[in-house]
């Protein structure tokens, strides 16, 4: 946990740099506001305000947004993050270490965020918005990968017929989702209701039939039989590639 004094000091430095940038742009006849920073990060203006006021701790991804938007080095407002990034880049430049470790910081999102970004997943220029919570993973993943938390007991139960035991997960498990990976039978997938917002569930991808036209007819099965099987009203958002148990 970062000391509160450090968070406030970084926020104060950011606020000063924002004021300088605002004045520089004003002298050039241009308007520069918190909304300009929000646009760079795919945030809202209140997100920017939360960082500038020290209500939210800066992480590497959010620090990079401010660095890009204000055109300053991260070290100018957060030496601790600049040092961390420098060390990681040094590791990545070492060919021996690079083969062993490739770290991605995956944002953890909720249903409301998913509702807002879901229509944009297929957009070539889509960039996942920065989130307060991130998960470091040593795996090559696309830019639109994200974390999502299992909020019920659908993947835990006694009836595990035709379900491999590795797929049994308790409520609170964090899954890293790859929206670009093609699902395979028995994969855990995050599915969303096609007609209803904020209706997302984890299920086991089950192939029922492959037609003569190569159309795959599938269902999304729970492990816990107290939960419903989901079918045509739901579509796959992405495949779970990593799971992390809740503490």
C-alpha cells in the first residue's frame, strides 16, 4: 500500500503540471481542460479530478496517461513509478530474462464499464480504458484483455459431470479475459445477454452440435446445477485464460 503522503504529493505535482500546461496552451490560443486528459485515457472528467485531488492512487497505466497528456516525463510527478517502469524496461531489454518474463497490466472492470465498452471491442483503434485496479500477468495478451470477477457460485458445486475439476472456481475468483481467443469446448467463458445490459455470467462453453454448414450450436453450462444453462440469448464476450483466487 502506498503511503497517503506520497499519493497527495504526486497529486500536488500533477496539479501544478496541469496548471502549467493549461497556461501554455492558453498562450497559444488553445483551451486545455481536464477533459483533454480524460480523452487521452478514455476516462471521464471526474476520473481525472480524482487523480489530481489525490483521491485515487496513481498506477503505471494512469501515470502514462498523464505523461502523454501533459507532455512530461513520469519522473516529473512520480519518481517511484518512473523507477519501477525503468526497472521493468531494463528486464525487457535483457533477452535472457525477457524469454522468462513478459508482464502485462490488465484492468479489472465491472458490469457498468463492460456495458460502455462492449460495442467497441471490435473497433481496430479501441483502447481499454484505465481502471483503478489492475492485475499483472506474465502472458502475451491483446490490448482489449481485461479482468472480471465471478460474482456467484455458478462455477462451484457437487455435480461436476463432464466438467474437468480444474474448472471449479469459488465466488470472488478473478478471471483474466481474452476477447480475441476462439473458445474451445470446456473453456470458461464470460457471456453477456444480447438484449439486457449488465447481465454477465461465467459458464462452461459446451458444443452441442456442428451442422453441415459448419455452424456451431452451443450452450453455456454452469457447474452448480442451481444456476441456469444459458443459450441463444447470450453471446461470448471472451475466454478466461487465467484465474486468481480471492483472498
